[in-house]
């Protein structure tokens, strides 16, 4: 489950940005429920963009399709 990760680092046309989870996390990933809030911390945006769990999967899937 992607939402149990802490962050994803993406590169698009030599521009690096992260999708980052803020909130509680368990040291053992098998016990982690993925609680917290995800944000797109792309510096090209005016401000951090909140990402819901469902949208997180779609953002990552789209990035993979675009070769990010």
C-alpha cells in the first residue's frame, strides 16, 4: 500500500520534487495503517498541495506513465 510509505521522490525533466506524508507512522511497516496527510511539495506550485489517499495512487500512476 503506497500510503504506508513516508515519501516519494520524483524527477520530471530534471526537476526534483517530493510527495510527503505528515503524521503518525509506525517503525514496523506491517503495523503502519498509513495515517496522516499527504502533500505534493513541488516547488513549481504556489503552495503545498494536499493529496488524498486515493489521489496519491493516481498521481504516482500518472507519474509512472509519464516516465517521471
